[in-house]
């Protein structure tokens, strides 16, 4: 995501760009293709609400700045209530085609194993940076790259879901069209079914870390069994919360918990289980997940998995231009900088591409103001965060300078609208 957006931004500023891509010659366990911007976890860019949500505001900023990822996401959008979800394979193919057709962009398919000694470079290798390049980064920075473990949710074939038990509805019927209001498949559980599911989840055989390999999880992508270990009610107040949903088959019965599935492709043949990242072994996954009402005969297009993500201690290593302080010809962008999420990664790529293009043209582009979503993120990773406790972060209003309350404490709706109004004005001024 970040590399694609960086290349697009720099090329559109008139700078020739070479994209170095190791896939498909050098594969990762998570990727299936050699396409740019391949989505390996969720197919969602999360909330598209640019008046009440920080990530929706980031969508707005990227669209306003002519970002490629948002343009292609809109063209391959799937119904998802208030979220922006995409048909992942056509989306990645469209991003790839757009980049390859640009007259100033060329592609070199090989693995970069060492940090380059000269030139203008953006390292946007994501969380699955190749071991050789990761080792080179560690050697050059003199500091170990931090790491955390991330997990992938399973994908189910739609025709294997029992719609006599499950029903289609977005939470609180959110969405402007009937498709959006019915963008999710919902599987209800009563209390007994929920308790049995939690028991099986806790007892299931799980993937263990290799000896000497220790890291934390990113809280926004916790495996379901880790959530269950934190308390039996954790899942019921997280991805399995039943609020805002009415069982179409039994409207008078309130579910104790609900598992939601979101469409994963335009055909509607694949659905991913929302929030069900897991480190259960494959055999355990199939038996435990089939305990979910409506999924007792489910067939899986992909089971969940766990992988090690690598990111640098950006507050220590990067300057305000996202350059490596002691190798300023190298910029970092995307998830390797410690932003979390597709949108955040792409946004940092957009910014790095614009900054690099400006530098090559002989001037410095200042970062966006911290009142903007993009500015709040880059401020966080380049000095705003505490280096000793630095961990991957999604965009959120807690990263923004506080809004001064006038006339008493503001309600959340009013406060968030004030954040987004202020950000849009500041971003438009910066962009001009």
C-alpha cells in the first residue's frame, strides 16, 4: 500500500520512479500474487465516515490529495454498511495496472537485501520485510527492529453458510442502500452456545512461537483466543457484540452474542469472519469455528494464520521528513514505520512520495499540520510517541491536538465534528 502510494505521488509530481518488488520471485507466506497493494488480512479500509471518525477523515484527506489507493478502492467497493470494503483481487490488479501504465514509473522485480548507499529511496516493505533487508536495517540503525505478532481471519464460502440460521443485516441497519444495510451475515449464539464456544476456543491447539521469539500483539488485531484469555466476556463485548442487530428468523429473541461475516469479493461468494484473527492450528480452527450456529457445515477458502510483523522505532530513527537521521537519502513509509492499518500505511506512503519529490526539486515540503489526520500520524511516528514504549498505532483523535471546549463539556458527536472540520481546513491549506 505505502510503496504504491509513494510511487504514484512522486511520479505525479514529475519525478521518475522505479518500484523494486521482490514478489513473485521471492514469496511471503501471506501473499498469493505479485500484484502491488495485495490485501493479505482484512478487505476493509474501516469507517468511511469523514465527519465522525478519524480513519474516515484520513480517507477524505487521501482523496483530496489525489491518492491512488482511495481512487481504486472506490472503483472496487463492496457493500459494508458505513465501512469501505473492497473486492481485494480486482482492487490490487487495478492499482498494479495504474502504476504500470504511468509513463514515469518502471518496475524491477528483485529482492533488495541491503540498504542502498546512495540515491533517493523509500523503504515501504511493510510488516513482512524480507529477513535479509531487515537484518541490513538493524545493522545500519544500530538498534533492533521491534516486532509484534499479527493474525489473519478465516474466509468462508458463502454457499456453505446456513441462512436458515444466519441472516443479513448491518449493525443498526447502517448504510444508505439496501445492500449496505444488509452487508453482513450474522450468526447468533445463545448463552450456552457462547460458553461452549469459549471453552473450545481456550482448549484448542494453537500455533506457538519459536524458541527465543518473543513479541506482543497489536491490540487492534488480537487473535480471538487471546481476547478470550483476557476474560470470558471479552469477545461478547468485542467482535461478537450483539447490539444493533435483530434476528430476522426470531425477531423476539435477543442473541447473547453474534458472529458477523463481511463480504470479501464482489461476487458475494466469499465472506471473512469479522474480528476473528486466530493462531489456532488448522485442524482446531475447522472444528471450533463450525460450532458457530450457521457455520456447522462451513467450507473455508482460507483459514486464519499468524505472522511476525517488523517495524522500526521511528521516533528515535526518523526525522520530520520521514528520513533516516543518519542516512537521510533513505525514507521509510508504511507499516514498517509503526503505523497500523492499510489506510494509515498508504497515507504515509503518499506523504513520503510527495516529500521525496519536493526534495529532488530542491525544496522542502513541510509535514501536514498536526491538526490533520495525516499530520497527526506523521507527528506521532517522528517524535510525538514515547520511544521506549512505541507500538503500532491506528489513526485516532487521541493523536490530534485537543479541541478547546466552549460553554461546557462537548458531546462526542459535536467534538468529533469539530476535529474533522478543523482538520479539513488545515489540510486544504497545507495541500495548496
